[in-house]
C-alpha cells in the first residue's frame, strides 16, 4: 500500500506531461475530427504499455532476446 501514492503520482505525471501524443490528442480535439477514435486508440495504447511494464516484459525480453521481435509488432 505504501507504493500506491508514488505509483499514482508517477502515472499522473506521465499522463499530464504534454508530449507528442498529448499534443496530437489536443490538436485533434481542437479541429473536432475523429476525436473518439483518437482518444480510444491513445488510451488503449497507454494501457497496453503500462500493463506490459507492470508484468515485466523488459525482464522477459532481456532473458529471451528473440522475443524482442515479437514485442515490436504487438
């Protein structure tokens, strides 16, 4: 439970920071084109990356370098 708050704050910092993806989502929202699709794709891709990080895909790829090819295309 002691890692809940630092984890939450770290994730919030990643989401709040204006990077390329967030700038694209904002620009898409301003021109009102495909907003739902863009938000859905970005949210799902963020969720996949977070889950992959939590499940230790980095350690798995380090242990089995051939999996890097698979991870690149998933």
